[in-house]
């Protein structure tokens, strides 16, 4: 099963780094170049294990995903519930760990996927590694910019204060 990964160090502590990653619209759109629309489903008001989200990507593709883990400030994981026809399975995990420099965080984002139909899998998965690899690198770079954006940081700090992150 193919895996793509991106790692970056950001100049904020893990609790704040995690909270930035969980910002929602409209703040999320300031840093996340992948997401065009995103919202919680089923009446959920905040992220958490079992919460489902709807996402429309910059490519115009849509996905319903579910949080399978939510452990602030260290990690979050999701799996695709419904998505593009060519994904048989898609899952992602984001981890946040203290960096060697005090007050900084190492963010590691990883996606794994399996494509269908089976007879096209080798081709589709090679393309998928290239496209998703490019997207995850752009997305984590946007996240790093968000970790320096005063508007994003203020929203993330507020989420920590209210317990929404």
C-alpha cells in the first residue's frame, strides 16, 4: 500500500501546532491550500474521535472522512468513509512532537491509500504517489505559514482556551 509523508518543523509548541492543524473555516482557508470547502457533519461542532467531515479539495473532488483518533496535542487520524471512485481506501495521520529546539514542533503528516480497480492499481498508485506527494508537501508548507500567521494563531489559541482543539 503506498504511503506519502511530509515533515516540517514549526516555531510553536506542540499544543499550538496541533490546534493550528484543527482550525476550521474560514481560518483554515488562510493556510490550507488543499481545502476549498470543509465542514463537520451530523451536527458535530468540533473535531473528535468518530466525528465525520465533508471536504471538497482544490481538485474539485469530495470526501467524507471520519476521525479514528484524536489525541491533542500529539496526533490525529482519519479514514475515508466515502470518496473518489479511484480510492478503495484512504487514511491519514498527523503527528506533533517537541523538536530539539525548545518551543518548536516537528509535524509529520502521512497518508496511505489503495486504488481501484485492481487491474489499474499499479498505474493509479504511481500517479497517486506523485499527486498526493506534491499535495502533502504543499499542504504542510501552507500549515507552516499558518503557524506564523497572527490570525491563524489567535484562532488556534482561542480553540485551546475553549477546549475545541
